[in-house]
């Protein structure tokens, strides 16, 4: 059993993760909301961009969702002409996802907001703090990255 001081520190870590994530997505959320989209849509366009024309099943694995959960948001993105389906060059039966020019612009704006935030935070915290954060996030994310087939967007 953890001592009360350590328990309080771990609760503080949980709260930092919650509030940090909320701060990280706030500006992107406002941009998405203006289009009637949500964080789910953001995750889809982000990973479609990073995975470079993934198959639907590949996107399902990376996002860790069911076909039913992906269907509605993917349809929204298709209707808004942000995502399209392209036939695989080697197997015409296989559909791949691709961002349209409008989808690439939206994803670029969303990612730019978050890259700017991380750049400012890492610059303020310093290289050692950034590396500590990366090490901690890597340990936290490792089971999810493994479940996703070892894929972390365009980074493997």
C-alpha cells in the first residue's frame, strides 16, 4: 500500500495529465467546433495524415475503436470533403483513406497549434525536462503503441 504522501503525489499526476491534455486540445477544439467536428474527428484526420493513406482496418487498430465507432465520424469527414477513399494501387478491393486538400489544410492548422504549444512548453522547461516527459509518455503509451501494431503515426 502506498503511503499517503505518495498517493497525493500520484493524484496530482493524474490531475496534471487531465488538465494538461485539456489545455493541449483547447485551441484545436475551438477550431473543430466551428466546423461541427470533435476530438474524434481530429484524431482521424491526424492519423490519416501521419499514416499516409492507411487502410480502414489499419486506422481502426491505431485508434483502438470499432468499425461502428469510426463509421459516423468518418462519414462526417467525407461529407465535409475532408477525407476521401482511394483504391489501393496493388489491390483494387482495398480502400485507403486520404485527406483531401481541405482536409490537409485543416489537419495542418490543428497540428500547427499543438506543435507551437509543445515547442513553447519544451523551450520553457528545458531539454532535460522534455526528455523526462518523453520517457514517461513512452512508458505510459507503450502498451497502446504495441496494441496498435507498433505504429505511432508516421513514427515507428
